[in-house]
């Protein structure tokens, strides 16, 4: 099983990871090896086996819909790269704004 | 006896009886950290002032006749994957360099409530991804038994600091062996509890259906002491179990008559180092002599464990680590050339932690066409579809190290359209078969024994160039997490070269009392766990 450079580039975009040309080469080689290894699972017969996402038989947990104490705005913003005291600030989503 | 030579059980007893002050105990370990950690690099941060202040307050409390917590005066080192509101929490990543969480992890809160003294945060593989500690953005940990060797990982700092007596106990986390494997390679005792036994709230998430926090110490008795405090239901973790917490420490050193221990012949295949195989067989013999019955069992899908794990864990990681996008906390890339820095902008951490950018970074396009950074003006343009996406992509590229990127990429690929069924869904089906192996085995035996790792500690740099070789290190440990059961590792011998060899016991869900009792019994019959590395024995 080998991945193409294009496959890896597409995954990089999905994963929101900027990859340099060198990164792309390395990642294509390494991911191909790893995907080749994990592909051994194909050989295991899993007919009629249900997927197991969680190890124990846990059930969804609900609590009463009552507001509880939580982080203050100041606490939530304390490590933000940029904020205005009320909101997290990020670069513009639309247009080619230079704000960052 | 120096406080640093005392067991955790003896330390808390001495403090409670007034034979030792919390301050003196804390100072003794801080001194050792100061003296030894320059060579070992087990700590990412040491909270000397905070620890001494806490210790003094505990001594005051005792003087005033106030009740003391069960861990009063016990210095504890905490893996840097657990949030501490008063100390940095970095996960050994540039992404979180200098990050101060706004709250304590549940386990940390329980330690504080029990009057433990948190001395510092320990080094680890970045975001707990790795088996050698070489993936730390802040340098590898050196194995106290041989400074040229890896301590294992990802809780390598926690294992090394206990092995070198820089802390009597430490907290680790285990997603595929990250407590048990470093405990084995550093000659200490480490317990991965049943999934859900210990709250994960405030543990930086790696793979949420596998992650579990546990104690690392010099003996099963000390692990039991720590587990009693950290285990238990937490409404803040919906997957934490409601079962009551038994008094783990009260039920130790019981007889092993009638206990059935499974031995998996396939564990002793070609890849297992002969010295490790010998020590493990000797441990089986010791258990047999202690009254246990050893029964050969088959775990038919164990061979598929590593492949299953390296799909399930990266898939969960790719989702969990999506939160590091430079928006809310953690590293944000400086605006690119076309985006001048705004006067008011500031960054989450000092820029000097980041190496100079190696060339231009740009999103690679599926068509192989390379985009000019910052040039695109729309979603379908040649560059990033927006300044926001550019900020995400560049912040993550700068903040994450190579192994974390590899796993994010692998998980994203395995979850992407067209591959989900072939990889992720397939792995979940095999996961069920692996769990069924355990359910079947525990019909016949009470515990499963065997090696923790195929070899003793390997050289730093020996495997770091080959990701797949490093993944195979997890062979004996990943299935425990996939099945959600508990496992413990402890020393059962040494190589001719003087490196510790670990033995692993696994038990059904919530059978921690039996895991601890069997290990404690073994540690009453042997003294492997009492051996200290030369670096720890060196006089002041």
C-alpha cells in the first residue's frame, strides 16, 4: 500500500497542517510504510463482528439541565493568543485581511 | 534513613506520627532533583517554592491538630499531560510551551485535597505519543540506569524520576503502554488501571477511548496508596466508573494459592530478547512457588494489536488535537510575509522557543500545484482559502513535532472519505475480537502474565529514525488498552549489562486489588524492586 504525494497533500489540508516540500516527501514515504503495516488487518475475518468504539459497556450520561459554575470569561481568555476581553480574536474568515 | 530512601507508605506514616516533617521530606527530594536532574532531564518544571509552601502548611496543620489527608507530606511528580492551574502544562510540546491551564485536572485536585506535595511536572513524549521520550520538544529523558539509553515512554520522566529517587511516587498516563513500558525499562512499578477507574478530566486528551491515568512508584504498596486517592467516580468525566473504590493498600501481601496466571506461549517468539525471556520465565516460576497456578493460554488476535492500535489511537488523536488551532490557547504562528504583525498582537509564548522557520510553508494542493503563500483570495484560490485557515495551518505546522504530525496525518487519512471503512471501522471490529480474547481468557485464568517489552532499555537514537520500529515496541502493552482492562509492570530481573527487565500482569476490569496483591506478594519474595541505579546511590 503506498500513498501518493497528492494523497498526502490532500490529507495535510484536511488536517490543517502546512507541509513544506520536504515534509511532503518524508510524510509520503513514512505514511506509506505505516499504512502498509496496518493494512495487515485486511487478513482478519471480521464478518458479523460489530465495531467496538469503547472498551467498557458505558452508557450515555445525562445530568439535570441546571447551570453550574464554570470558567469565567477572564479565565477562558487567559491563554488566548489574541482577545479583546470578551472574545477570542482570529484573522478574518472572509476576504484577504491581514489581521492575525 | 534519608527521606529519599523511604517508601511512600513509610513517608506518610512518619509525617502523620510527627517523626518527619513534610518540609524535610520535600526538601530532601528537591535537593535530589537539583543534584541529579541536570543529567536525567526528567522534569519540565519544578515548583520549588510552591512545594515548600504546601509542605510548611501541612506541618502547620499537623501542629494545630487538624486532620491530615491520606498523602500528607508525600512529594508527588506529575506528568506534564495533566493540567495544573499553578504550574505550566506543556505536554512536552512547543504548541503548549508556557501554557497555564485555568483549572486543575481532577487527579491533581484529589492529590492536593489529600495533602500531597506536587514537586513538579515530568517530561514525556510530545502529547504522550512515543515509547522512548525522544519525542519531547524539550529534550529526551535519560535512563537513570544508563544515561545513554531511553527511559521508555511516554511517561519517561515520571519513571526516571522515581527510579533516581527524585520523587517517591509519580503520576503517569497510559494510552498504549505509556506507564508500564517506562516502568519496566526504568525498574519501577507502574499500574495502568481499568479504563474509567481514574478520571481523565484535565488530562490532555490523546486517544480518549484508551487514555488512563495511573500511579508509578517503587513498589506495589506505594502504587496502592496513590491509587486509593486518585481512583473514583468524577461527574466531570462521563466515562469514569461509578464502582466504589476498595482499600487497595489494606488487601496486600495475601496468599496466591489458587490464583491462576495465564502464560501466552506466543509471547516468547523470535523477537523476545533471550535475557528478557529468561527473567520472565523465572518470575512465572516464583509465582508458581508462591502458590499460583500457571496455565498456558492463547490470545489469538494479540498479533493484530499494534496494527489495530495504530489506527484507533491516531484516529482519535487527529480529532482530539484539532483543538490546537492557534485560536483559544497555545501557539499561534506569526502572520506571514504578506501579513504584517499588528501592533496590538501578542503571542502565547516567547518566540525564542521556536526555531527559525525552515523555508516557506505553504499548503500543498491535491493537484500537486504549489500555492503562493497568502496570495489566494478565496476558497478556491491558489493559496490558503482564508487568512484564518492559513493561521490554523501554520500554527499547527510550527507547534507540533514530527511524530505528532505523523499521527495526525495517519488518523486524518484513515478517517477520510473512502478510507474510513477499510481502516477505522475495520480496526474497531478487530478491537472487539481482541477484547473477546481477554473475556475468553479470563474465563480460564485470573491474571495474564508476560513480558512488558521485548528488550531492556534501548539506546537513545537507536529507533528514532524509524517510526514503525518504534511502534513495534508497544507489542505487549497495547492490547490492554484496546480491551480496557488493567495492567501492572514491575521489575523481575536485570540483564548482564545491569538494565532492569519488566514483568507485566493484566487482570479483568476492576481487578486492581488482585494485580496489586500479586505484585506485592512477588515483591515480598524478591528484591529486584529494591535495586537502585548507581546514579541514585551516589553520596552527596
